[in-house]
C-alpha cells in the first residue's frame, strides 16, 4: 500500500523556466493539499483540491502558480517563470475525508 | 494567514524528561491535529482531537484541548533521543482547509 508519492525529489530550474511538481495521493484518497516550507519555518498552505475541483486556492499566488487534480493521474503543482524566491520545499498531502493527512516526502525546488 | 501558533519555538530537554508544547489558534475549529517532522522529511500524523473532546492519549503522547481558550497542548512523556524533531499543530477550521502553525523544534539531549 504505497503512501503519497511525490516526484521529483529534487528539482533544479533556472530563472524563467517552468517547474512541474507531481503528487500521487494514497489509494482511495480524493483530497489533496499542497504546502510550501522554507528552512526552519512552518508549512504554508497553498491549495486544497478534490478530484477535478479546486476547493480553496487562497494560499497560492495569483500569478505564475496553478494546480490541478485531474480525474485520472497525479495532482500537479505548476510554477511558471520561476524566480529565486520560489526556492523551497513543496509538500503534498492527501486525505480521505478532510481529516488526517498523509504526507509525501516533498520536492525540493532550487532556482538558480 | 497562520491559524495555529506553537509555543515555545524551540525546546531542549534531557532524555527521560517530559516535553510540553502548546498551540494557540484563532477561529472555531472542527478538530486539531499534531504532526511531527524529522529534518527534511514529510510530516507524520501523531494524534487528532475533536472540538468536543478535552483530552486524548496515544502511547507516550497526551493531548489536551481547551476550546474556550482556543489552545491545545502536547505532552511527550519519558522523552527519548528519537523524539528529536519539529512538532506542528494543525487546525481544521470550518472552511475545511487545514492550516499549520510554525512549529516547535524539540531537541532531546543525551
């Protein structure tokens, strides 16, 4: 029973490129959360999705960032035209019914 | 905006002692959860307490919830070196999204 799978584990991009972060939730989970974490800080909420729906994207910058959770396939967090300030760890979590979250190992994004 | 705030930000104790961390939050909640994070890893769920519960136990963990004060505490008894980690509270506000605090960094000294 695989847990939440995130890939890639590490992603290096140059300024202006696009970053695509993938998250496969646990089997049977229909809720996905994305969080961003800077070193020595807490997790900052970005977006909450259910299958084919964005429930709450209040934590996500309105420009350059987008997220989706299609009917088939993983959830994708997409960052266009990355800047150095986007460098962070991005964590995905899934849940069955909005309660206990299961986290992936995160994607460490480094923007050169 | 940050919903939960843990206190203290950092805590160092001797192995075998008890560790207490506190969490305060701002709005009404459905439940409150505590998570643990080892350096560079994803968070691991420890315990969930619902708004109509006052205390919950799981092994060496004891969680209390005071909804009148909008606060919770996590007690780890008989601490071990392996308990060294960051601990976060997370609240499920009535708008469904789950918000985390900034965490308490716990260091257990040998």
